[in-house]
């Protein structure tokens, strides 16, 4: 796959490295159909794979480095498949139960011959509580392999690797060298670059002064302060939508749009596209190499363990100390696994005017987002997120926000269809963020208003030609010389007809007998339905598996199948009481993903 080619080494500590999962008691050369799992590439995550039957596999997500409770991101490949082979993958150790998999979100899949990510159909995804796995919620994926020579890749979301970012920034830097600079402000623990992109000129010419008349005398006034906006992305490795939004934001600033040019000429934008490159490379959900959640360590960062946070804090202090620069906003971009749409989290203040001023930019941003959720926007001072960027970096007049986008999708209306986010949709959110910043600074007077017509409108107005006026002869009815009105002839009144007799309505079953007879009878087709697995459960001290004596039954008669389900439901034994697990492996209490 593309991520494997971009990788420069093992993608994570403990990931599977081309492991062939064979049935128990078999050895020798792998046969076609014995699946080979691999996650030893950049952004990969899969720690264990168990063979249950020829049709079913239990998969375990590798926890974050030194952080066993963070388990959500998965990204692995499957090869050595057989033509038309059908399998069920059970992801059994998700660290959080309340996720978007419980509603409409589905994983992604692609292959070597079809490189574009595709969403799995909802009818093949089952997020349920399994008795065989100690009552935990598991994610079951039913899939059929259609090409033997392909390598299939499954992922929770479209991945965005560190190598992909470096390639994109190399091209972006050449195109933006006239108005932007790129430099490395720090290095991660594994010696990866933490880039800082400066768009616009921070230095203000001190010689430039403006003459102003005060009391009949001309007084030279100093130049106005340069407004600065700081954008931070990819604090967590398992949130690739943050990188897609940042890429859309940067690409829009390269365009020749009027708003992009106005931002480049009047505002300074400081962008950090990837704050946690180690966590991204290793395939962690939240932590870096040392197990630290960078969005909870801003208030206790150290130079040895958190070099990226120290570099950003020094940058903020430098901007706040300069006299000719004014830092207005700090925007930290994240993705969420439990909510839909786009929303913002901010801070709360005792001053009413200060609180209302902070809500101005989100209002401009909300007008440009189709799935904006104002009910999910919170401005609080919760102690749980005391170490986040919006709480620790917010000082003085700086407004700090956490911009959160769903990892799955959104609904445009409460009863509307569910639309999954794509890479282009995330890029559109980044472009909307840039347009909202232009609208805000134009509203406060920093960016001059847009005056006059654009070139396109002028060209359209020039092309328009006036139609020649053609005089037509007036009709006799419209002539002013008309003197005699034509008498109006009234038709004779229609004869009265008695109302029709009231007839009884037909029964409900025979209300439309014609349509019923013409409607063709459809016969259910079970060719695309996966076979049903039945068998006896065998409990072991470590894991509950399905016995190898299970057989495959094709659903031929749906009536008999329905009766069997009813009898099985009646004869099912009562659910045993589950013990309370307190270990890290089965602890599902996780802090918010932002």
C-alpha cells in the first residue's frame, strides 16, 4: 500500500509484521486462504490476530505506547486471500464503547488495484455486545475478498502519514516562497521535524508613519500592529481529519482568491501542521512515544519529554512580548469519535463583553459550514481539560479555541440522510476556516472592504448587448381609439344534478386490486448474504471461542429460519451476571477525545 512505501521503518512497537494466521495444529507453507496480517508500516496498528474458525478472526488493537487505555485507531493489511473468500473480523478490545460505530459510521477499505478509500456498507457492520467476549462491545466486519492478487487495507479512517506531510510541504514551500517561510522549531523524541509555516510578513517597517492632524498640527502616528493567528493541527495521532483540514487551509492560501490574497497581505498566519509526528508514525491514538497525551500536558510540559509544547509556548510568549504584533487567535484542530458534524469548544470569562467577543469568530465560521452544530459548542472552564491548549495558552486578550470535526460524518437535517466525510469534505472545512478569518478581520476593519466589481462581472457586463426595440402594431383591444365595448355574453345556468350516491369504501386489503394484481412478486435473493455461523461456545480461561465443529448453513427458507430464531430466543438461558473488570485492558472510561 501507499503508506507502506512511505514508511522508513517499523511503524510501531508491537504491531504484527506479516503474520500468517493458521488453524491450530497446522504448519508448513501457507496455503491460499490462510490470511496474512501486517501492520508494521507507518500509521499501522494491529497487535494480535486469533484464528477462531475458517470464517472468523478475532483482532486486537495495539494500545498506545505506555498508555494501555487508548485503543481505537486500527490500520492493517490482509493478503494471501482466496477468490470469493468470506470472513468476519471481530475487533474485540475497543477502549471506548460510546463511539460513532454505534450509529452510522463504518470503517474504510481499499486494495492495491483500487487505491481510493471506500466505506463499508452499513449492513455488513455490527457493533454489538458479545457474551463470548465477556459482555464487551465488539465491532464485527463481514467482508468478501474478490481478487486473489490484491492486498486489502482496513482502517478506522483515511490515514494521513508523516511522510505524506513532508512531501506536501516540500511542494507547498516552492509555490509559496514569495510570501511564506518554513522552518523547524523543534525535534521530536525520535528526531522528526516539527515544522512552522509563517504566512505573511511579521516585521513591520518602523519608518512607516502616518500623518494625522490634531488641533491644527500634524502628528506622526506609528504603524498599526500586525494581527497574528496561530493554527495547530494533529496533536493526536489517531485523528487524521485534522491534517486534511490543515492541508485544505494551506492550499486555499496559495490560491488567487480575493479572500486568500487579503489574508496574505494583511494578516500573519503561523501554522504548525503536525505537533505529534511520533504518535502519527507509530499509529497511536492519543499519546506520543513516551506515553504523554500532548493535549493534557500544556500546563506541566518539560523540555525533555515535551519539546514540541515548549517550542510552541516560547513562540506564543515571543509574539505576546513584541510591541508591533498582536496575537488574536489560537486554533487547535481535532477530530472526535463520539459526535457528528463540526463544532467549537472555548473558554468562559466573568466579563460579559469578553465572553461575547470570543463568540464572534465561531459565528462567522458557522455561517460557512453546512453541518455546523451550535448546540455542541461549549465555552467552559472545566478542570478535566486544564492541560489543553485552549486553557493553557489563553492569556490576556488571546482567544483560544478547539475546532472539532467528526471522524465519521454529519446530517444536514435531523431526518436527513447520513453523509460520511471524505478527504475533500475535510479540505472544504479548512477553506471555510480561512474564509471565516477573512470575514472577521474585514468586520473589525483590519482588512479593507471589498469595493467595485470583479473582473468576471465586468467582462459579463461588457458582453451584454441591448436588444433592438421593435415597434409592433397594437391590437384593437389595446388601442386608445377604441370606443365601443363588446357586449359580454353570459352562458345559461347549468342544470342542477343530484349529488352522487355514497358508496362504502372497499376493505383495506382490496383497496387497490388493480395495482395489487399488476405488481410483480419479488423473490428474495440470498446470493450476496454471508452464510450464518452456528456452533457451540467453549469457554476457556483466556478467551471464549467458537468450537471447530461449527458448520455453515445457507439461508434457503426464510420462514423456517425465522421460526428457528424464535425458538432459540425462547430457549436461551438467562444472561449471567458479569464481574466488574478494573484492569487497564477492560477499562472503558476514557477522557474526551479533544
